[in-house]
C-alpha cells in the first residue's frame, strides 16, 4: 500500500477525519461527534477517532487492518502533555492496527498548519473559543481556551450564556438589561422547551450539556438578523472580546507577521464566524483602538481575516507526517481564503 497519512479535527461538538496521500490528494473524509476528551472522556474520545478513521479507510478502499503511516490529531482540549501521552498509549493498546505513529496538537495549531507554514494568529470561536499566535520561528503565545467555567469568551456557549443570564437578571430585577429581553426570552423558552425560568433548572444542572446549551446561539443569530436589539448586542460583545484575544497575543508577534502588505493574518475557525456581519462592529472597534493607542509604535498597520476551505484535519495530517520526517504537499492558498481586509484609517 502506498503511504497514507491520517488527520483528525476534534471539536467540542463535531469532529472530522481525513486520509491523505503523500502528494496531498485527499483520499477520504468522514465526520463524527465530539472528541474533546475533557468533555466526553478518554474512552469515548478514542473510540470516536477509531470509528471515523476506520470508516475513512473503507471509503478509500483500504484494508481496515493496515495501519496508517501516521495519524495527526488536532484536538480541542489537546494542550496537556500528560493527558495527550495517555491518550496515545490507550489508542495503541486498544486499536493496534489504526496507525503506526501518532501525533496530537491543539485545534488551533492544526488549523494554522492547514492554512500556512509562515505563522499568524488562529482565533477559534466555535462551541468554545481559543487564540494562538504562531511566529515564523515556531514560538507560540496563547490566550483563552480554558473551557466554559474559566473562559470561552466569544464562543457559542458564551454568547448563549450571556443572553440567558441577561434574561434571568432582568426577570429578577437584579440588573437592568441593555435592551428589551422579550425576544431572547421567547427564543430561550422555545429552544429549551420550557415555559418559565424554573423550567431552565434541569438544563443548568442535571441535564446540562455544553454543546446543547451553545446551540441556542444559532437562534440568537437568527434574532439578530431579524433586528432584535439584544441579540445584536450579545454578538457585538462577542466581537469585542474576540478582538481582545488578538490584542492579548499581539505583543509577542515577530516583525514578519506585521510587516506584510495585508498586515497580520488572523485565521478564523468555528461556526460563530458565519455570523461575521454581527461580530464585525465590536471586533473592528477594539482593534482600531489598539492600533491608535500607540502601544505598538506604528507596527500594527492592518490585518486580514481568513477562513479555512479545508478541515484542520488536513493540518493535523501534515503535522503527523512531519513528526516522522515526511512532508505532505500542501496548497496553502487553496486551503484558506481572505474574507475581510482592514488597514487602519481605511478599509479595503
């Protein structure tokens, strides 16, 4: 069998697997549920990865019992070394024919490896959120990615929680809402199939599921598109806090990341970016303030936002191959496209 390399994109809600030939041809792609081991547990995580990859082998016409050359995994929750090593050990023991070699990195680094080999910023806003700056020399600085108890600002769960919390506080007369809560309360009751605030308690405690709670975000986006002021407000706040992540990592940026014609490249990953029109005002306002603050002494001239055209599983496959001294052919220009460009004092 010719050399075949596998990659996995593991999200908090959905996951993908891809098989790639050494010349960069995609042989098969499959989908599955969450593979964040902090959310679903190690056993469920590796079972899902095995199921997706074995299904991909069959789709590619490969023998499921023939191990891949390498399997590179780009996983949300893939930061902690001890947990990663245990994950790999368990996979080798339970699924010995899955792959010869394994490599695990974060969802952010896998996304960057899909889009570029020159570095930039990865800004994730899916179920949760995370931000990583990758310099040309490979050094990294991060902000966020701590999960919904300690962060996830600007992600779908955070947006949903902000909207629901605004309703609760308004009904309790604890905090005056910035806008009328009628539409958001109705959307909340319809989505969770409840008729009052007490009905929400099972969803907040016994039956709490982060990905399901985050699903309210789609309804809020629909409300914002229809003109509801509170729905638009929570997305503006999300745009602001996502830009704050960029501001946090910006001091570590090496000169080549800032000096190009298009300025800083920010790779935007996750379903919340589908609502860019709703995030835009808050996001651009914060970075305009950063550029005019003088903190960067004229170094921060502008930025462009990119979106992946391929799954970050492809970047995972590439990094997995690199871990065994192989190089996959990558078409970076085809893998990501620019959807917004901004130069300070003018917008292109």
